[in-house]
C-alpha cells in the first residue's frame, strides 16, 4: 500500500485557461472560496464561503489509481497530485476544469508547491524525488528531477529553495530512521543540505511568520507525534516538542497560530510565538460523534479567523467541512463538500 492509500485508510478508520500565467478571477471566483480535495471522490470541490451551497466540482476521473490527498494554490490555478496515478492535475479555477496533467513514468505523487506563477515542484513519493515543471511546457512528462530522502510527501517553498519533507521509510513503510528535511536549490535543482528531524514518519510542514519551518513527525498514528522547529537558513533543528496523536496536517496563519490536525483527535491550535497551545490535545476542535470526536484531516482559517476543518468521513458517517467561530471556536456550521475530504485550502479573489 502506498502512502496516499495509507492516509486514506487511516482517515476512514479514524474517524488549479486562457493565459499561461495567473489570470484575473471571474465568474464563480469572488470573495473567499474553499477548495476541498476529495480523495475517494477523485475530485476537487469548490464552495463559496459566503454561500456554502454554491459549489463547483472538478473531476479527475474514475480510476481507483487516482488518490489525491493534497493541493497547492496560486492565483486562479491549483495543482493536485493524483497519488497512485503518478501524475498531477493543473486546474484552472476560473472555469473550473483540468487544464492539463503532468506525468511521472511511474511511482506516486503526494505533495507539491508553486515556486512562482509559472513554475511548480511535485514530489514522487514512490521514487524519492521531486520534479520541476512549468505550466506551459511542451511535454506532459515531469523530467527535471532531483533525488531527495526516501518517501517525500510535502514541499514548502521559500525564496529560491524548496524544503522537502520525507518520512524516510522503505517500500513497506518501515522507518529507516527519523524523518529527513532536504533543502533543494531551485535554480540548479540540486540538494543544498539535509537535516535529520526529531521524530519518525515526517509528513507535513508549514512556514511560520517567524521564518521558522514547523515539521510534523507523525509517528505510527497511534502514539503521540511531535513538531520539529527548523531554522531553514542553517538547516538546524532548534527544538522538537510533543504533539498530538498522529499529526498529519499543519497550516499556520499570519498570527503564528498553527492548526495541527489528526485523524483520531481533531485539530489543536498551537501558538508558535508563545510556544503554547491555545487549544491543546485535551481540548481540540472536533465535531462530536457517538464515540467522542470525529477527528480531522486538515484545517485552516478564513480572513476573519474562522476555522474550517475537514472530516474525511467513514463508511457510516459522511465527510463534512466543519466551521468554528473565530476566537470562541464554537462549532457554528457544517458544509457537505463531496466524499473523502482531505486537504482544504481557502483562496481570496
């Protein structure tokens, strides 16, 4: 089982036309729009925050090899790696429709990041590489690649470097050691530096307003994981703090609040400046269920500070986007947005 399917399975138990640069928003795109990756639904669902029932869906096809769990957004484009399909879909959000696909000869793709308006990096988790493409390149093949640590699953771009987060596991998902962060020079597509992180199975990361990189060490999804704080300039792990059980997604807002989601626990809120929890593991944001908590795949905030959280869904309970009020974090609403809800992004137009 590859990492995309493994994440989907655990979630079930628990719980980006016209110009080849960024175009002006039109039609459906106005105000704030939520973008939800539907892993088992093989789709991307868009909904307007001001009117959640107003939605658009972009289908990636019916093949079970299409197993997306993440997305990156820039302007009116989104890039969705398609997991087992060893490819990534570039979505024109103004239509919305798939503009084109970028393809690896084999492997599976999990994470991605925009470098600028026309350049994107996409990992190949199965082959331990990342590849660079441009949105108007002639070939669909992802050919400009560099080898990083085994099992890369997320990429954070800052300046002229890509920081690639790798679980450092073998083909059977057995840890080879702690997770590894690889610094890649995007100008030359060469490895500039690496550092061993503070825990096993590192899977996600985000850059804070303090300039530090916060990386999640997911561990075995059963015992508590951790957060490694890295100085990206020196590639030094400054500290590693305990986290929630199986942390799988992190997004950090302009205030330095990190929203860390777990399939089994929900979403905790960690103040990166104060180095303390606003909502900790004993009091996470989670929609109640008969068993206690629905858990979360991802969470982020809108421009008003309201928190939007995806619940993947189970065989008996449908997935939803749950909405929590700014400051009070009271559960105020839920939004149906397809099936198999994983990554969530909010874009403003």
